[in-house]
C-alpha cells in the first residue's frame, strides 16, 4: 500500500507545504548537470565508472535556465531518509510531461538516505526556475526486505 503524504512527509526535514501532495511528495531541483564522456557498467560494480557531470545550474546561485533538447542529470534538493521497510518510486510531475520533458528514476531502496539524482530527458525546450518542483515520489511499505541500502550513493 502507498504510504500517504501525512506520513511520508516525515521522511524529509523541512518541506514546503506546496510539496506535500495527496499521497506523494514533490521533489525540487537543486543542481542540473550535462553528462560528459561515457560510463562503464559491469556485473560486480568493480568496473563501474560514472561519466563526468558538468554543473550547468545550481538553485543556490542561479535564477533559471533554459534547457535545450537533450539529456541531463538532475540532483534533487530535498534530503530524504527512507525507513527500513519502505521503498520509494519517483515520477515526473504531469506539468513537466505536458511541457515535453520527463525524468527517469530507479528504485529508492529501504534505508537509503540522501538527495537522489534522476535522468532528465528534454524533448522540447523548457525553462527551469530555481527549486522547481519536477518530480513526485511515493513510498510503499515492503515486507520481507533483505537488508537496507549501504551503497555508494547513500548520504550524498
Ligand atoms: O533514480 C534514482 C533512484 C534511486 N536513487 C537513489 C536511491 C537508491 O536507494 C540509491 C541506489 O539506487 P540503485 O540501487 O538503483 O543503485 P545501483 O545502480 O544499483 O547501485 P548500488 O550498487 O549502489 O545499489 O540511489 C537515485 O539517486 N536515483
């Protein structure tokens, strides 16, 4: 069952009331990066190497940015702490989709804490203002969880 926003808002520190939706939490843009170079992915993660991220926008310093068609990595501004029996699933806001852009997200594991990064695909130029709400995350209770997330993205 989805954990309602009146509970999941407690997985974050200082949310703005506007971010608290009916059953999810809207997530804000913090930084936007262009991807430079290629990544490397294998089975064991031994050879895993992320490409370079070139920061092109920072909500702490910049007012807005117009993104041309292409792909970007977006770092979320909101720090979350996911309980050990909960997983998170993030989706683009429908307004973002209506503007011809989307985000792609993976699973947010039980026990994860940090500011997630999403792949943003812009099909139609879009102007993003500082701390724009681009995604909504919903949390689902998990049974029979096999441990908690302790990987390299924890706490970042
Ligand atoms: O789109 C997403 C989805 C999740 N996360 C965060 C929460 C999640 O718990 C953590 C790790 O995600 P995942 O398990 O998919 O990472 P991985 O590529 O499998 O690396 P690892 O080997 O560290 O698990 O990253 C993101 O930053 N972006």
